C-alpha cells in the first residue's frame, strides 16, 4: 500500500471544503500555519499544486477539485461506518412497547424476575397506543391487540395470548341470585361496563340468546385498565379478556358469571423487530424466551 500522508490529506480536505485555511485549522483544532504546512507537504508529495493562490483567496485547481471531492465522499463514508460501530457497542436498552393492559397487568408485575435473572440487560418499557404505528427502528419488541395477525415489514408477529372475553364482576354483585341467573334486566340494573363501545356486550347477548337490555346509557371506558378497576370496585359487570384477569379470578377479586366468551377472534400479539440494534441478537433471544415462558405460568 502506498504510504499516504493521511494527516496532510485530512488538512487538505477540510481546507478545500471550507475554502479557508483558518476555518480548517479551527475544525481540526490546530494552527493555521500547521494546515498550511500539511498542504505544502501534500503538494510536494503529489509533485503538483492543488490550489491557486491569489492574495488571500483560495481556488482549487482541477486536480485539487478531483482529490477534494474524492476525499470528502470517502471520509464521510468512513465517518458513517465508525459512528454505526460506536452506536452498536453502546449499552442501549432493550426497548419493549406494550399496550397499557399488557404493560400494567401482565408484563411489569413479572419484570422483576427477569431483571434479577439478567441484571446485565437494560430494559426500557414504553406504551404502544392501540391503532398507532410502531417504529421498529427504535423498538425491539411490541405487544399489541388486534383481530388479525399484524403485518409489519420490519418485524415478525405471532399470537401471544388469547383475547377472548368473559363476563365478570365483583364478588358482592356475583352473590346476587338474580345476577347469577343472568337476568338481563337485573344485569342492566347493576350496570354493564363497556370497553370503548357497546359492541362486545351486544355480541355476548346474541351469543347467549338472552334478550339484550338497552346499553347506550352504560359507562364506557377507553382503557382496559380503567374497565378492570371499575369491575373490581363493584361498579358493574364487564367483559374482560380472560388472559388479563387470571390473577383476579384466582384471588377472588372478580367472579366469572358465564362460560360464554366473545371476541374469540382477537388476540394479543408479540412482535419482534427484524432490525438489528445496538445490543446483540442473544440479548433479544433471552428476553423472547423468557416472555414466552410466562404463557405457561
């Protein structure tokens, strides 16, 4: 390989790009005379001038322009590669975006066990808003809820948990004989709670063959966490995803009134980014294996 005068080439590139020895000196944190010396050295090595000097004005000669263009392009590309390598070796967190129900009820309460087992893995949890796109350049994993398998060009999706919903309520409401008999009038009198709209309850009554009461005046909640809190507080009967309320059913905070389920076609999905980020694939594999193991617990 030719023994290139690399310092001189760098000084020349800066001076040509900035059209000034003094500005090049500031960028390189050297003196103006040092830049001038390096360029003279380069011209001597090339055995040809690169600038024409008219007083204090600099003008690149054709051979100087050709060299400057090549150096700017090449050094720019080298800089990009170096920055990419630096970023890849920074201790950036594993980013998990989750809809509020998964984040608050399923993931966060179990996350302490993962962090104890893998204290060297830095985790960042953020919300994924239902219906909003997820940027998988910045996110490693996402938990979403939908009727169909999400199609993401930069990620792979799979069913994580069932989204089917059952009718549940506070034990004090479930103790009423007329409620256990699923009398629609009595059910309506204690309150039917809705998640976003009344469609789930309409489907439930159609599926059970029970005449539906009027639903329009019942409370509606935009977030499942709010709906669950209202049901636990005894404010009415709610249709909740079985997967999200297993602990509530096991502890007796909520009582299931019927085996009839709705939204059987909905699921919670685990989505993994295909875009390689700063951490290794092994780190992402560890988290994926762990989070999948939760489905059996």
